[in-house]
C-alpha cells in the first residue's frame, strides 16, 4: 500500500506538470493566428514620376533668366590638399560665370533662397547661403576629407553646367571628437557661443558627423547624391525631387554609356537615363530610404571611393 501511494502521488505530480506545460505552450500560436487574420495589411507605396510641380514652374518664371545661369564655383579655402589644425574648417567660395541674376541669399521672411550645397565626405549636404561670410564646418574629425560644392536653387535643384561643381581634398590634424553625436537640425545659421573668438555677426556653419574621405578619384566617374534628404512636411512632402550631380560620366539618354539606378525602400530598382531631376509622387507618411547608384554599360556599379552608391533615410510627414 505504501508503494502504491508513492506511485500515485508521483503520477499526480507528473500530470500536474504536464497540464501546466500544455496550458502555457499553445497560447502564443493561437493569438498570433487570430491577429494576422484580422489585421489589415499596411498600404503599399506606389511611386510615379510626375512633371515638375506647377508652383516651381511659376517660381522659375518669376525668377527671370536666372535658371539659365551658368555659374562657376571655385573653392578658395580649404586649399587643395591643405592641412588644417583643429576641428573647424572654414569654407570660402568664389562665384562667377554667367549668373543672369543668380546669387545665393536666404530671404529672412521665407527662410528660403538660392544656396550652395556643401558636402563633406559623403554626408548629407549642408546649405550655404551668404557667400560673403565663410561657412564653418565644425567638429571635423582628424583625417583625410573631401568637400564637394555646387550651386542650387531655393527648391534644391542643382545647376549642372560645367564648372558649377568643385571638389577638394584636405586633411585635418587634431580634429573634433569622433564620439560626439551629430548635432540637431536646429538651423543652418548658428552663432558660435562656445569660444572667445565669437564673431560679431552670426556665422553660417554646422557641426558635422564624424567621417573621413573615401578613396575617391576626381578624374573618374562620380555620382554625387544631393536630394532628397531630411524631413518633408505638408505640401512639400509630395511630390519629392531626386537630384544628383554627375562628373566624368554621361548617361545613356544623354549620349553616354552610364545609368543611374534608384531604389526606394525595398521596391524594385528603377533607372534614370538622363541627367535631370525627377519628381516622384505617391509617398506615404513615415521613414523611407532612397538609394542612388551609378552603373556602367553592363549594369554594374561603378566604384569610386564608395561615393557612387549612397543611401539616405528621409521622413515624410503628411
Ligand atoms: Cu538645397
């Protein structure tokens, strides 16, 4: 009897254990099956190319001839292969050429205007408005860097004439703190409050992310990503322009052999065979990635220091 009692309590314990296990295990399966069958699938984004928006067409008409300008940009500072002590790099540009009234300047009322796109290494560009004042790149880390510049319009479309684009390589000694995070998008114009050398007038400038140059060859085909970047809100959120600069490469639709491939999120790749901006409509609110790549005639990516394949995350707020 004693033996039987032991056996009984053991089997009761085993049954209790088994019951606990059974009652816990299947639960997640059941709930997930129920959930997937009732949730509406997320809407898919279908982008299409649309004409240049009418408000930009109207703006161009109001600007007179300046969109036919042939601006020439020169980088006065930093000099070619300059070695700079410290983490602040002052950029000075000279703008000449057939300007037809084109001049960078931010309208204080609208916060918009012609400006120059300034690209350190392969980071997103910064806007430079008042060329009479140097533009400071702050917190630049030690090492080799490249700067690329080209003139742009208030809606961020670049001028594409020969001589509009310039690139220079330079080296920073000392440099900024690589562990410091990227500064906020709190505005393009910031007074330098943290040193005794605070200029009397606020200077344009920006803290930059930590990066160094790619092994880029200025004589080889080079795709410079310009737009889109950052956040797009309200009426600016649809359509959105894709724009880039091409050096030493002609696209197939322009009589050359190269193509530009763009990929939005994980959609199928699409191709650009003419060097001109496109406007894409149909964006959904949220974060998206836009990737631009330069391809050779066989459809293979053309490497140039890693700059010819660039992805940016953008945010659409509708
Ligand atoms: Cu711009």
